[in-house]
C-alpha cells in the first residue's frame, strides 16, 4: 500500500464526518481509478449530501456537505459520463441529467454567465418584465442589444435561472 492511500482513496487530508463510508462505496465502482478528498471549509446547512459540480480534465469534481462542513472531492476516471451516471444511479451523488449546460468556449472550457449591466434610472419608468413602476435614481438592469429596455435587478436575475 502506498503512503497516504487506502485502496483507491487518498488519505493525505482528513475527511468530514459521515463522508468516509460514501467514499468507500464510490471506490467500489470499477470506472473510478482514484478518489482524492480536498480541503474542508465551514458550512451552516442541514443534512448530508454529495453533489456533482463539474467535469475536470481527469474526471469529476464533487462537493460533500455534512451540515457543518463542505469538502471538495475529486474523482479520477477515464469514463466521466459513465462514472457520473453510476454515482447518480446508486444515489451517492445528487445530479440531474436534464440540468442546463452552459455554453462552451473555443478551447472547450465553461463560459460563466455574462454579468448584468446595471444603470441608475434618469426618470421613472415601468419594469419590462413585471410591469411595476421603477423610481428615478434607482438601479435597474439594461437589457437588449440595439433597443434597450429596463427591468428590476431582481426580475432580471429570476429570468436568467
């Protein structure tokens, strides 16, 4: 056995409470070559969950949360989609295959959503999304390309998700 290894699981870092059995169950999958628990950060939440975050060059990035802490978990695999499907099928990872996928950049990376353009309104006008009035001097989101229209910041953010 190599130093800091317990089978497929690297043991250089500590693992948050109640996550070790989940990691051992993940190691049973033949598609997974290695599991690397990462740094631990404090968290105020309830329950135990493991969620899929994104694909990496070598596999998957997961987040394990146990209510008081969150920990990154990297899964090394050649069959990324198959490993993720297996993890979701076993109920280990919270992942929905129908989740929207962000557009890719030319080099294959993920492009973050464009930031909203906010302005201070010079006069009173109505929100184009909800129709409620917006007072002069308040912040609003400028939408559109050639013909601009304005909306509440909250309405524009809800429309993006």
